[in-house]
C-alpha cells in the first residue's frame, strides 16, 4: 500500500465518487484509509457529564484503499503508481500516467545502482 497520511487522493467508487480529500489515517491491518470529508456518517451521542447536550456528531469512516487513487502532481488527475530505481540506486514512487516523481521510498543503495 503506497498511500500515506497527508496524501491527496481521489475517490473512485462509492457515494462520494469523484471527490478529493486528504488522508487522515491509514488502517493497514484492514486495508482501509480515512479521508477528510469522505464517507461521513452521524454518530448519535447520549447526554453525559462530558457531553451534557448529546446530539449527532458527524465523522468520517474508513474507505477501502482500492476505492481511492493518488493524485498525480503534474497533471492533477488520479493515477496508478509504480516503483522504480534511479541510476544512483534510490527507489522512488512515480505516477504511471505522466512519469512524475511522487516521493522517495528509500535512500541510495549501491546494490541497485547502474554503473555507467
């Protein structure tokens, strides 16, 4: 899973299809992400000492990772991502559509460096 906290993603399926948001949490064990403003539900709260009013609290629920796509920094559109090694042995995450670099995944490793 290449999606991390604070990444900008687009929703590909579901009620919020077409919307974009920032990733708030990544739930690796469940293969889900929580995206800001996406998949909102109401949680009904009973009055208590902490919350004497009670009422309805709106909150985001997790969405499957397969239903979101990272945003390409160059074209500003949803894209699939891949990994590649640069000539110095650095591993990076890139956008398949434009080939733009999204982030560095590891430091230069001489084992993967191409000698020229």
